[in-house]
């Protein structure tokens, strides 16, 4: 029973353990490394769905899990967006992000700054014995960020393959057009939910912010 209750947390820890490997593989310029980075990210993304499913289905929801799950999401975010920033500024054609080109610094500041702010806010709340779990808007934000990251990690090896093989068939061109639009759109929506979810957290816990010492 003890192992079962902690199974979602073990899955979350496994996702956290994937982050350094994804970071390193994403920066490697070999085709094999890029494929492995995309595959490992897919595993990490699926594990996020799995641990949440287990926790809800069997009631294995713990305060530790409420803290570990958003932390794992943040580590996965860092493990992808920092490499994306570096790769997109290399100046080669295949490194550019569809519809965005080189990833702008303001995007990095907004996304990583929001995560830092919410992390500090959670720690502040925890000192007041309040555990802030990931809210629905935060889950949507994470889903969109992961959709963008997964799409871009897959985009890089596909671009490498297109340089060595004849991929002029119509269905490949249709896929490339859809894939590039997916990357551009999910990043735009992720930015929107990044801002919205931060204000949603502040609004949801506005009573905590307004607590007075005399209370």
C-alpha cells in the first residue's frame, strides 16, 4: 500500500531524472542525439499524464506530490527552453524556430520569470502551512509548453533528415506546413497561458496574501 501511494511520486521523480539527459541531448548536433532527445521528452511528457492519472484514480494524492509535480514541470521547462534559446541563436537555417526565428529573450524572461515567481510564492505559502498545487490554468500552460517543446524537438531531426533525403512528396510538404504552424501557435498560446495562470494563482490565493498577523 505504501509503495502504491508513492508510485505517482516515483513516476514524477523519474521525469525529473530525465531532464539533464534531455538538456544534453537537445544541444548535441548529431541526428541520433536529436532523435533521442525527442523520444526521451515524449516519455517524460507521458509520465506527467500517468502520475496524475494514478493519483486521481486511486486517491494517491499527497502533499509531497503536490510539490514535486510542478517542480518536475519546471525542470523539464528549463531542460528544453534553454537549449532552444541556444540552438535558435546558432544562425543556421535548420536552427530557426518556425514563425519565430531566434527565440526572443523576452520570451525566456516571461516564461522562466513566471516559473521563478510562482515557485517563490509556493514556498512563501508553504511557510504558512498552505500547499499550493498546480491549478487547471497551470496545467493548460504546462500542456501547451510541452506541446511546443515536443513539436520543436521533433522538428530538428526532421529538418536534418530533409537535407539528406528527397522528401518532396506532397504529403511531406503538408506535414511540414502543419508541423511548423503547430510550433508557432503552441508557443503563442503557451505565452498567453503563462501570464494568465500567474494571475489566476494570485487571484485564487488572494485571501492568503491578505492574511494579517492578528488572524
